[in-house]
């Protein structure tokens, strides 16, 4: 019996990689998509999936991903994205904001557009990995908060537009996750600043925690739609309320 097809973007690291592994354990054939070819090829070999080199900001890459996924897709996890910088609005590098918007919003929309016919045919589920940053603003977060808020509006509109189709539209919004690359990219490779994000926090979320949430939403009975799932570590009551043991 053939396995249902799941497509995971941003699968070369972090939440995307953990999600690909978790979905494979659930019985999906996972199409692992990311820009870094060697990484997704190694992951696909590990989980008996398929690798596709894909930059979600390139139309030709997204079209190739849809072609590789085939005519019926059971699950799309639109995870590719990320944050760059923590500057204030006054000091922000707007080119970096454009990069974030291209990936977190337009890249998500392009991937959904390309795969939607296959998702409808497969009675599938669309899951985006958002952020609590899309729910509330914080100093130095206008760029990232803005793109994640835009992605949230995209999903809310999509849910209304697809209500008559056999497709579920779900959003997972994590709080503080101890990811292997997210903060390092955000601080442009400054390992000390990246480590400081998690310093003193008892048990931040792991990448596997979010993968578990995605698997839960994807494997609920077909009539159950997880519109939005906000998940934080217990030490984080809100974006501005985080307990650090050394504080």
C-alpha cells in the first residue's frame, strides 16, 4: 500500500527536519524540501522519503516541488521562513524585512498555490508554522512580527475561501523554541547573542515538541480542524513574560 504524501518545506534543519522525521514515523512518505541539497538528501535517505531542492521564493523551484509531489498530497507543512535582525523600526534594514516577507509570506502563499490542486485531490491538510510573534508586538520585532501577522491573515482568509473544499487549514504558533539555527540566523551568526536568547530558561520548547503538535493536527479525524494552536514552554506566560532562573 502506498504511503500518503506529506510535503515539508524548510526541511534541512530545525522544526522542518524534526517534522519530517515525525511524519515519517506516522507513516507518511515525506517530500523534504529546502535550499540545501545535501542536507535534504541525507534526511530523505534517513527517513525513506524524497528530497527536492527548493527555494520557496523562486517560482521555478516551487513549480518543480509541486511536480515532484504528484497529483495527490495529503499534507503540506509550510515551514520555510525565519527572522533576521532585532533592530528598531528607526534602525531597521528594510532589505532584510523584504527578505523575511518574501520567505514567510509570499513563499508560503506560492507553495500553497502550487500544491492546492493536489491537496484538494488528496483531501489534504495545510499547516503553517507561524509564531507568537504574529500575535503581539515587541521592541525590535516589528519586521518579524509583521511578517508572521501577515502569514496569520493569509491562513485565516484561506480557511474561509476553502471551507467548501475537503482541505483543512491549520496554524501552529510556537513560543520560545530552542532551535539549532533560528536565533543564529536572526543574529547573523553571532553565537553568543543566539545563546543568550535561551540562557536561564528552564526547558524551552524543543523542535520535536512542535513536530509533535504538527503530527497531532495532521492526524486528527478528517472532520476536526485545528484552526490555531499556540504552544509555549511553561516558563513563558506571554511574549513579554519569560522566567529566567538567573534573573
